[in-house]
């Protein structure tokens, strides 16, 4: 029996209004964080409902989807947006929506670990019955700038510290891994996830700049072909006031055979169908990385 799975990615940006017109007025939002979260959450639930009408079984939201990408500068009040990845307002709402739509949700949130006070860029995986299966904390945290803007992520959250470092989640439709934004560049992330049995890797990102845009269409197809896995890469699209940094979008799904068509006509959705049976059996190229890998070269 063929294992076909229809998946969706959201490609959008912050919809909360009004945003300040200048960066120095951002602290005016400090008492509106719940409104910002709720507005963006409502928007993504609407996108999820639209995806359900297209027969989607699993949907991946964008990195830190419930807010503007605040790491373009340093304002401590954004830290108050962090919430529990167990039973915070976002996960509680999405668990109910997953159950209502019979859809798996891959949801990247800003997490507050209430036991330690630490914050993380965390993706929670919720099964189609509403059960929270587990979460992944972004491992590689960037700090720098390019010709378009800066990114100060180390100001807002820590490096992922969970065990295993690269978890794979057995949902009702597929075995899912997560590689968040900057993680995608690092050797061993995709191979580690596929060695643990990942069939689909979601890579939610907020990425911008010339080098990132040049590499975006290249990295995922190479990794998907090399490791025989489907990769769903989502990127924010548009410019968010008051920073107005341009996010280039270009979200897509690829597999061992290349980039898959987007069958959705919704401007904020990418929908593709993956055949998980293509990941089984002998590689048609004759490659066998499991057999031929030389771990002694790491010495």
C-alpha cells in the first residue's frame, strides 16, 4: 500500500496591527504581547483550516510564527512573550485545533522553561488527535549581521539542551524531525535525524540576505537526495514594520527526486504530496551510507 501524505507549510508574516513606525517605539508593545500572540495564532488557525480543505494531513508553521521576528534588535520586553511548551496558550489552542481538523501540527514557539527560567526557540509536535508528542529546541543560535539586517538570537534564547539532541517524533502520518533555520547549515543534523528514522524533516526559518537566498534553493535538495528524506523548508515572506527587513519566502518541499510541486492556490500556503514508500528499499544510485560510513575519520 502506497503511503502518500499531503503536507502544508505556511508562508506569511506578522499580521498584528498597528505596529510602531519606528524601532525606538517598540517598547510601546510591551503590554500587548498577548494580543500579538492571539492575532497571529488566529491567522495560522485560519491557514490550517484552509489547508484542511485541501486534504492536508500535516502542517508546519513558520519559525516563531506567533510574533514578528523580534531578534533583529535587542528589546528585553519580548522575553515576556515566552510561554510553556507543555500547556501554554499557544499549545493549548493548537492541541484543540489539531483534534478538530484531524491534522498533525509542527508549531515553532518561543518557550519558557518554567523549571529553570531559560528560554528556547522550540518546535512542538502535536498529533492529529491533539496529543502533544514532544518538542525540539533549536540547537544552533546565530548572532551577527548581513547586508540586510542583524540577528541577535543569543539575547533571547539558549542553545537546545534536550536529550536526545535530535529527536524524531512518530506521528500518525509520518516520522517527523525538525531542523530550525540556522540548524540546516550544520553537518550532521540531517544525517542524525534520518539515522533516527525521520521521514519528513521540517525546517522552519526566518532568513534573509544575499547568501541565505542564494543557498536556500540548494541545501535542501542536496540533503534530501543524499539522505533519502523529505525536507519541508518554510521561510517568512514580506517585510514587518518597523524594521522592514525583507524576508524572501520561497518555501518548498523536496525529496530524493527533487523539488515537489506546490498544488495550493492559497497565497500563504505551500502544499505538496510526498510518497513515503520512496524512502524504503535499495537506493537506485547504489549508495549505502549506513554500510559505507567511516566513523573513524572523526578521530
